[in-house]
C-alpha cells in the first residue's frame, strides 16, 4: 500500500522525527516505513501503519515533515481521530517521533 495503493491514505500529519541523540532512529525513514502509532487510546494499543513522505520520500532523524499515513486496520480507529490530535511514532515501545494530525481523510475515522 503506497501513494498509488488500492485506497486513499487515511491521515495527513506533520511528524518530527527525534534526533538519534534523543533516542530516535539511527537512519532516515523512507516511503513505506511501517511504524506503530500511539493515538492515546485508553487501551494503550499501537496502531500499525504505512508512511509516505510526499515532499521527497524520506524523513531523517531530527527532521520535521509532512506524512501520509495508511492505518493497517483503520476500522479500529473509527470515530476516534481528529485534526490537531497529537500522537507518537514508535518502533515497538521506543518513541522515534512525534506527530500531529492535520487532516483526517477517511471519514469513518473522524471524531464526532
């Protein structure tokens, strides 16, 4: 599932990748990066997804950029997400980035 995948992306966001010194990745994230996302749900579950970086295809440690996100199981987030909502980008329990939703593309995800 990429920018030319079988369905439109679910979310648009701005993500700041933590620097390597701050505990972030050792190298850059490229299109099709597949991290977990913590949207702050009471269950504490991470939501897997796929990232595409529309402004160059890459986001290096310490950089901030736009991201399109396809959620692996977007139905689990129905009615839970909204513009301005903060989230973390994670590799298992390790936080490697922080983001903010700028647009909820998939209507069923939109918080009422």
